[in-house]
C-alpha cells in the first residue's frame, strides 16, 4: 500500500509524540503507545510492540503500524505487532468520532497521586492555565490496576471518562485524547505537570491554597484563549526543538515546512 503525504505526516507525528513523551519521562523503555486516526477512513496509525521495536525514545516511522479499529494490521513489519492494550485505542476511536489521537502513557507523578488518593486540584493559576483547566474540569479515575487488553475493559474506561479527554488509570497511568497528535501529546504533558505540582505541594503536610472563586470566575471569562489545538502547536514546536537540542530528532523525522 502506497501512502500519500498526509498519511506519512501523521505517521511521523506519532513517532515524534513517542519521542517527546519518552524524553520527558511520561513513558518508559518500551511501554506506552500513541495512535492517530487517518482522516476519512476507519484506519489508524499506532506505535507497534514486539522484539523488533525501538525503545520509545527512539521510535521510528517504521515502528508505526496501520490498522483498522479492530486491530487488523494493514501491511506488515517483521518482529512487531499491535500493543496488547490496542482496545484502548480502537474502542476510543469507535466511541469518539471527534478525536484524532489517543495517548496511553505511564507518568510517575500520576501513578503516585493515584495510589495515594491525592486529588488533582487547581492549586495554581497563571503559572500553567492549560494544566489548571484539567483540574477545574476534573480528572476521572479508572479504579482497576489492570491492563486493558479486552474491548469490554476499554469500554468500561470510556464510560468512566464520560466524554472527558483525560483519565487517570489507578496504579497504571493515563489515557488522553485530542483532536490532533499535537493536542493530545501536550495535554498528556500538562496532566503530568498538574499531578507533579499537587504531589510536591502536599509534601509539607500543610493546607494548600486553591484557586479563589474570584480568580476562577476570571479564568472562566478568559477561557478558550490559547488552550485548544492551535494553542498546543507552539508548545509542540518547543518540544521538537528540545528533541533536536538533545540530539534525538533524526533528519527523517524533521517535519516538513
């Protein structure tokens, strides 16, 4: 199957997302995966697993498989297959026609907050409005410490998400969705930032201030400025520059201008 330029660009973005998330410690070694919908089709591109895969920090375009929403692989690469938790991706794309990307990651601060029952609260303001928005909207929790390797398990998680774009998976990690790869990737980063700040703020064992009613109202009035998919692009470009600075942005993954 010959891919057009648009599909190649999406494949490249999936690989870049994996590298960014690994560089920041949201995924580790070979665990975690990113997928993206191919517009106008029932196909997705998803990071593969298997003995021939690269570690996430070194994900290449060839590590990204094309499949349908039931996990049937379209094309082959020896030594890799779909992730064990493919149903997270397939079932979300079936249930949410509005989304274009799914990120499943294992951030350490989220893990610690989940297993210690630490609520992710809006304890800061202008420091990071995108992360604050996640706290204000509320982060649902999937309460089982298991891998979601069957469709019915993923469907349970989707019901708990109840239309939200993020979910904390207890003793496991996160699943995040977005309209684009860029949006979902940055949203996952912001969710981990929210968790990390909450965790560190609680370490003194004293009460922590939350956003005041006045400041919350002001935030709601200014809501929607720079927090959507377009607002993610400058942050995404920053992380691409950081990949390059760290020497882990190969020439074949440099986005077309």
